[in-house]
């Protein structure tokens, strides 16, 4: 791998540019660079915005997603993963999908209250709600804001099933609540691992926990009796696909009970962000990586067709899917995650006599 130009690279950031927001009429451009007193794009400081949402639980209608409802305490994500599909959602707030997504974070301070209001609805029938369907609920800001912990406290009080996915070891802070929920089969956790190579991880997911830390997190959750699996996602051809067997073996050795995968797809503004990122970080293989991604999505970097978009098509996609399924059979045969128990739901929370 060739070294990126340090003076033109924003350390600690995944995106290195601010793509145009398609919803805005105006945009900043540098038509005459010699006339600027300072760079148009600089490495930003993280800013937090408060949002007072009217609802927090979202129905998921995509048929190829294994969830029915999701909940996101934060919009935007400090982790800064260069491939993140959630970047596009930041444009609805008037921000860009690049540097804004990972530096302008919107926190929903009333998340716990809105969840409780949702669960108190007499028409609500308990089905698992997935926390982090869009952005990571254990991103660094959670350490001080504790919105995710407040949401877990509501789930525990109402004995309601919850699924979680994260790439941050901060989840271990809430081990007491996770153990409590696990006793009644009310929680499942997936830890996302994209690469065991720290050189790749630091560049691609700059503000996330190391791969070793994530494996240790799987181990601690497993030992504590919390059902935990690994998400090998997204798999990037020419960059991380060869690591699939090693990731699944390491996760299984550390106590993971299940494994899932998705193939990378670069929807909307994520395409140019990733193209710029891979060109700066891996110039020796950028052309190959992008060509193989396109080969899995009909010549495009993105694919929006349900079912196909997560697994890809063509020879490269078939090889990756076969590698994953073979590795899963080898390391996860006989391992299972317990089913959620919706019968424990306490309608009315602590106020219910029944």
C-alpha cells in the first residue's frame, strides 16, 4: 500500500470530502483556489445538535432486512466508516454525506421517553425492535450522553425484546442490563467486524474499536450469557474478502453463536466518498477494488434491488458468498442463537398488575 499524502489527508476521518447535497440549491465551490485565504474544506470539529423527535420506533418495510422495527438514538456517526450506507440519510437534515455525517451528530435526547410512549400504546404487539438500524448506538458520543443505556432501561422495565448491532466495545458498559434481558431471551447482539488488519481498519473505520477489542467484546458478552453473533459486513472485494474465513474463525473461537454477511454497495453519495477514500489510501489497488464492486452490481457501484443488493451477482459475488457459506459451515455448525421470547412483555411496564 502506498502512503497517502499526509498534508492533504484528514486524520481520524473516513470521508475526505463534502459531496453536494442533492436537496440543496446552493453549494460551496472553489472556482479560483488562489483567491482563498484558507482551505475550503478543513478537518471539522465534532458538533452535537439536539432533536426533539415526535417518534422513535420506525417500521422497516425492506423485505431483505431481518428486522421489522428499528430505533436510532443518533443521526450521523462519529465512527466515520468510509463505506457507510447511512451517510445519505444526513442529507435530509441539510448536511452532506461526507465530513458532515461524521462530525455533525444529531442526538435524540427524548429517545427513552418516546420508546416508553410507543410501548404504552394499547395496540402495540411486542416484536423485536432493532437498535442501530441506521447509525451505531454505541458511537463515542454515547459515552457521555447515555441515550442507548436509557433506551435499554426501558426495554428491561417492559421486558421487551431488543436486537443490537455495534462495532464499539462501549456496549460492555451496559452488561448489567444486557444480562438481565438475556435471562428472559429478550436480547441478541451482533458485533460487526470488517477486517482483522489494523492498517485497513484504522483507515476505513477510523473511530471504531480495534478488531482485537471487538473479539474481546464478543468473548465477554458470551461469557456473561448474552447471545452474540458476528456480522462480517460489508465484505469488500479486493480489500477484505480474503479475510472472511479468519474473521468467522476468530469470532467463533471467542464465543460467537451466529454469523451474518452483506456485500458492499455504495449507494448515492457514498459512491464518490468511497472512490476518493480508496484512491487515497490504497492507490495500488483502487482500480481493482472499484471494478470488482461494479462487477457485483451490474456495472454500478450501487444496487437497490431487494434481495440482490445485499449479496450481489456475478462471478466475484458468487465466490464471496461461497467463501462465507463454507466458512460458516466450518466454524458455526451446531451453534445457534436462542429465539426471542415475546411472552414476557410487561404491558404498562412497572405499573402493570398483570
